[in-house]
C-alpha cells in the first residue's frame, strides 16, 4: 500500500500564517460555527492533515478561508493540499451550475434540487467560497447568454406582472415570518413558474422585465437562505441573482445584490472582502437614485467601521443621510430605503466603533419606526438594542426590549432570531436574581416550549 506523502503546502501556509496546528484547528472550528456547522478539530487533526490525510468536504474550503483571513490574501482549497481530486462524473448541482454559462439554467438546476428535501443536503453541506467573490464588477459589455426558444407561447405582460407581484408576496412573508418560512415554496416557484418565462419568446422590454423580476426573486431566496442558516447556498443564489440582473441590464439591482453579499461576508467575519464588495456595489450603481445610494453607502460605512476606518465610516453615513433626505419612495420591496433601516445601520456602525451610547440612540430610533407587520426587522432591531443597553448597564430598559423581541419570536423562523434568543438567555443569566431579568428568563422558557422548532433545528441552549 502506497504511503501518504507529507502535505508540504499546508506546512508552508502554517508558516506564513505563523500558526501552530491548534490555532489552525480553532480557526476552522470558528468558521464552521459561523456557517452552521459543528466541528471539533484539534491539533491532532491538523497533525494528521500534515502527514497526508484529507478531511471531507467542505473542510478544505474552511481551511482555505481561515488562511485567507489570516494571511490577508486569497487562498484556495487546492493550495492547502487538502482538496480531494474532482471526479469526472461529479454532477453535484452547485458544481454543475458554476460551470454553466446561463444564469437561468443555473437557477433552475439548483432551485429544483433545493426544493426537494431528499436532495437538499447536496447543496447545504458546502462552505462559503471566497473565490467566487473575486470578479463581481459590473460588465455591461457582456452579451446575454440565455437564449429564448425560437418558437412557442410568447411571454405576456400579465405574466411579468404576476412575477412582480410574487416578489412582494415573498418579501412580505420573509418580513412577517422570517426567511426559513416558505423558503422551499419560493425555490419551487422559481423552478416551475419563473424558469419557463426566462426561455420563452418575448418582446425585448418584457424579456428584460422578466429577468429583473427573476433576479429579485432569486435575491429574496438568497436572503431567506441566509435566514435558514445555509451561507454557501445563499451565496450561490446571490451570484445567480447577479447573473440574472446582468441579463436584464439592471445595474441598480446588480449593485443592491452586491451590497447584500457584502453584508453576508461581514457577518461571516471576512471584513476586507466585505469592504471590497461594498466598494464594487457603489461602482456598479454609480448613477443610481438617492435612496439606493443611501442604501449602498450605509453598508460601506459599516465595513469601514469593521476595518478600522472611523473617518470614512462617518463620511459615508453623512452622505447616506443627505441622499435619503433627497430620495423619493418607490413601490415594491426593492423600491426604497426606510429611515429606520439607515438608523439601524448607523447603530451597527457605531457599535463596531465602540460608541455604545450613540449606537443605542440610533437603534432606539430604528426600533420605534418599525411597522407592526415587520416582525423580522422589529425582533432583530429590538434584540440588538436590548443587548446594547445591557452592555451599558441599563438592565431595566434592556428587559423592556427583550420583551418586545419575545413578542415577535414565536412567529419567526430564522437563525438570527434563534441566536438572539441564545444570547439573551446567557447574558441575562447573571442577573437572574433581579426581578426584571428573572421575569424575562421565565417568559423565554415558556416561549421556547410553545414555539416551533428553531429555524435550523438548533437548540436554544441552557440559560448559562
């Protein structure tokens, strides 16, 4: 039997990172946790990798991501020496879709698999990929790939209007119940109803409108998939939405999707990549409307805060304020940026800069302006405000907003709300002898017992 060869590539990367095996294992475990995976690697595991063993996917991608973050350059799974050779008959949906030229085809292949619970694990057992983020810039000269069928029933204006209405339907569902609710229904709708319109004969203007609606629906599905705790699949849908927006020649929607990808990268801890995506989003939407510019600038402000540039963060927030003052409201889920959204983003930015007092004021302003039907935004804003107030030592005020969070929690199905509940119980446990905290903890236990399973089957955990 052939002996394993030592993994020199991994040794070189460890030396470049100035890490020992235990530090690499901890970094991989942390990345896995951020992506909903429970990993238990240690220095012994890395020692086996160094002698030639290879962990199963998606661990090589997580190792590459850990080195990318540490070494501040892109490292691929192949460079780690851990990636398994690709089989010629590999027909995994994500791999097949990634090689296809046609965004509509990619969408159909992956959404069909996603809509089938027996096959979904083929998509969700993968890792967030830094490589696909390398060249997302707007390219208006790119010719359209998706060719309509030469014959058949033509797309009607009524069918395109139905697509537009469904964008509002699924956006409203996500706000009322969280993205993990009805997610597979949207995947099915994209597979069965939307895909036909993208290949059927149509007038050029109707075809562009159909692709814009398909890009919006795919963007919404990506956000719902983030809520469900599947970051790599969400990333794939975002990239597919970029392709559809490009087919539609919709520069504004392209920039909005890049902004969402920046937010996802930031949440996963890839701060420099998030800043790059936020910059690219602004470049792509350079001539767009004031509301969209405010939306894009607010995200770049947050990435500047996380990358240690408070001056630029403040400048972007000030410009976003000015743009939003000049904005006019447009209909639809992609039509406008509410003041409550900018206040929330300002609060997040100030938190990243360590200014808790001003962050609490911005978050309070955002929370007070959230509409009653926007349960998702209401819950997450009040949870962030409650956590901030507790950090400031304002326990009673914090408990008021944790109670508002609990008002909305039973109606929601999304991992961020489950995570907020875990954080609430752990942070309040030290104050369990205080009446206000004790009352919230008792209520939380009753809410957990009465609520459906968490969005991704996660345990809400003990109070400590």
